[in-house]
């Protein structure tokens, strides 16, 4: 049993060529597999299906612009409002669906007491979405 003689030619010389037949066979088999599978993967019918969502359409809430002047005067969407009638307006706004957002714009010289009373009144009526509107620094 001579293991070292398997690479020798009939003449006793060493073979210097690589047998390419198995490599070519494997490559041809892979090529045939790819030729068969690619059309199956890309086989599709293009359809324009309607798009639907199962989520309820959300309505954007109304915005109420409240302003407090330096002297404590109140404004409701640009018009002056007495403090006594503010509670009735806040109660009517809280009853709407969806509840509106309050955008509060306060003069920088206003006492905090006016702001606190307005916020507690809005909270008492069930209005929870309050945003503070500020002017950018110049």
C-alpha cells in the first residue's frame, strides 16, 4: 500500500493538473437550480388593492386661545371676556367632543395668581390639555 504514489502518473511523474470535471458539474447543477428558482421567486401579479386601516379616524381638537393681560384681563379667541363668564365658556368647551386644547398666552408682567386661577378653573371643568404659548426671545 503506497499512499504517496496516488499522485504519480503512469510514467512516474507528478501530475500538475487539477481535475476540473467535478467543479464544472457542481457549477452546472447550481446554475440549473438558480434558473429554475428565480422565475418562481419573482412570479407575482401586480394588483392595486385599496388601502384600509382598522384604526378610528382621529379628529383634531379645536384650539381655544386664552390670553391674560398684565392687568388680569382675559381674552377668549381674541375677544375680551369677563372672569364671571369664563366659567360658563369653559364648561361648554369641556362638554364638546373631542375636548378642545387651551392655548394660554400670558403677558410677562402678569401676576401668577391670575394664571393659577385660570388653570384651576380649567382643571375643575375637566379640561386637561393646556399649552403655554410664548414669544421667542429677540
